[in-house]
C-alpha cells in the first residue's frame, strides 16, 4: 500500500511583490504539470492562496487563469483544492467553487491505507481583526479524528502548530497572522486526542518546516513563487519553484520538496501515534520541587562563598 501525493501551495498568481514573484506563477505551474505527468501521483493537493488578491473583478480573472493551469494536471489525476486567505479577501467560497468546479467544504478521502482529511476551515482574514477558526470547523475536525480507524493526513491552508516565526520574512513581526488564535486548542485538545498515526500539512507561511507536537509532525511547504529564501548570490528575485511529493505507506512518511528551496523529511509512521501522558504540574506544585531548589541554591551560595 502506498499513497503518492503531489503538493503545490501559495501559487500567488498576480503581480510581482517584493518577495512573491507572482508573475512567474503560470510558467511554474507548467513545470508542476510536467512534474505531475512524470510522477503520476494518486492525487494532487493545492493548499490555497492561488492568487495575490487585487479586487473582486481582477481576482476572478486571476483564479480562472490558475484554474486553467490545473486543467492538464486534472487529466493525470484528481486535484483537490483548499482556499487560502488571498482566495477569500474579495471572493466567496462559492465563487471559488464555481471557478474550480468542485465543492470546497470539509472532505474525507480514503486511499492507500491512509485517510486524507481536507480540513477546509475558514481562511478569510476578518479585517482588521485577523483569522478566526469557527467552533463548527473545530468540531468537524474533532469528529473526524474521533472516527479515524487508519492513519490520518490532515491538510489545511493555515498551519495549526503555532510554530516559531522567528526569521520568517512575513511573520516574524506578525506572528498572530501565521496561525489561528485557536491553535493551542487545536493541538492540545483536538489533535492530541488522535489514537492513530497523524500527520498535518499546511501552506501559508512560505517556508519548509517540520514541527513535532505530541508526536504529530506538522509540515509546512514553501510557496511555488516565493523568493525571500534566495540570497543575492543565489539569484535573489527568482521564484524558488517549490512543489512537493509526499509518499505515504504503512511504515514511512517521505516528504520531499523540489525547486531552489529543496527539503526532505522521512518520518516513521509508528512514532506519529505517540502522545505524551498528562502534562506535569507547574514546577512549584511538583512534590519536593521547592525543597530541591532550595538545596541547590544553598549549595551554589556556599560554593560561591568558598571561591
Ligand atoms: Fe495564506
């Protein structure tokens, strides 16, 4: 049993910005289409932010152009789309559904011994307040996890790990926009309850990362058109052309990202089913802890006095 998934995210078709090279998007989508026809994956995931939004009329045109770039890929295998925040600034879910020709509600797909959870939680950034993950989206995910009888791949646009954004071009100074304000509840209460091997995959943050929480690897994949990772010596101003391949079987998760920001992670599946038991109490409430600290403090004071 093996499941092979090709992944593209944060295509950001549109105008070039300082770091997002949106003008390269359609050319790089042709490269991705060639990659898919060569690799013949079981399915393709598009994790959202297909466009860099401008206004309601332009965004429809941009989304239609990206949709056309997916047509040759749909001839090879099914393509499943998620919406990112830029797909939702001016457009509704219904408009994205109409353009892409598929439903964009939550969905479960069983394939190759794995269960793919397309967790299409709300990605509209409520201006000026920010992301909000509705209770209904959290409840749907909790139910999908409770009912899981096989390894789970949970795909979303917005990552839920709450991983550090230090060093991230967009989010070092805007960490609140890198995840949902409900991320702690999602990892601590919802994902932690999973009894099966579990893997999370997201886009949005434009860098390749692996963050492990409670044994669950949270992957984020680089944007197709991002350039901020490119130093001047490496050709700053060029899009990195990132797309990924995720091979899942009963033993191994093998995730590889191609392009100028290449990355690879290989993770044993059985480790992703391990959860910590209940967290330790605050240190001051652990029996004997205060006495131990006092003993060490006395020792250190005596040692200093003896110097
Ligand atoms: Fe995004």
